[in-house]
C-alpha cells in the first residue's frame, strides 16, 4: 500500500470510531493535526511513514481534561495504536517511532520528543490548540465540562494566579501561551507566533466587551486600525 492508501484507511477508521460528543477532539481535529504534521514533516524532511499514522492515532484513547488520569492518555493511545497497526500489518520498522510520537505529543504527559518526527507531531497537535481554532476548541471543552468562561472580579488573571480548573479564560494563561513557546520545529514556531497573536487579539476584544455598555459604544481604538491589539500584552 502507498502512504496515500494508508492515509485513507486511517481517516476512515477515525471517522468510524469517533463520535461528536467532543467537538474539540472530533474527526476534524485529527484531520487538522494530520494535515499540519504532514506539512511540517515535509518541510523539515521527517519520515512521513512515521508522521502520518502518529498524527491520525495520537488521541486514539481519550481521557477527559478534568480526569485525574489525563496524563496517561498518550501512553494508552500509543499502546492501542501499536495493536491496531500490527493487526493491519503496517511496516513493523516504523512502530517504535510511531509509539514515541504518540506518547510525546501530550502536554500533560511531559515526555520530551527525541526524534524530528515526534517534534513534528507534537507541534502539529499543539498548533491546533492555538489561534482561532484553539479559541473555539477551548470554549467547546468548557461547555462539555461545564466550566464558566471567566472570573467576574479578575477575568484576565492580573491579581491572581490562573486556575484553568475553574475558569476557561485562565486556560490561555495557564497552558495555551506556554504551549505557544514550547514548539520545536522552525516552521511550527513561525506558525505558533501567528496563532499567538490571534489569541491575544481575541482577549483584547473580550476585555473591551466585558466593559460597560456605554464604554463599548463610545470606545475609541487603543491602537491604529489593522495594528495588532496583542501589543497591549507585550
């Protein structure tokens, strides 16, 4: 089978087993991660026979964000992916590399990626948590676990440490901005900075909208048109 044939098989499998209960980890999340990983991998010369199945199967076993066993999800996914790929008779010489990619992709697992393929898959998954799609996924998860959007008294964590176990906006400060600085590949870092800017601009707009109605209606731009609102966060 060609790599394209394997891609079709992997995507069909994920479509079949993945429901719509969690839109932050639906079939489209896997596809975006796969597309990003293949793009990054091609740019830096990674082995795409390792990258492709790793990206499609990276979240094969899902554990809720607020589950105490969350940090075990990537190891469980790697084990399940190996079993599946062995049953499919995927080239055995790639299996160890695939398992490492899957284990190391997770932020909560804290496993350092030691191959360029693992760096690619980790970057691809983390990029999907950033930018406009990252904001959408963050609030989708908040709805699933019934977590309020923000702290009324201090929405942007200026006078308190962020606690994303309680408030959704805190997740930007607790994890997402940290993730944006953890990207490994050069093309990943470049795209990460673009997505970081999008998130900071979103928070600037949110802060404006959380002001009084009169303040919103009469507000004048704090920065010239088309200039990034993220500068207020620098």
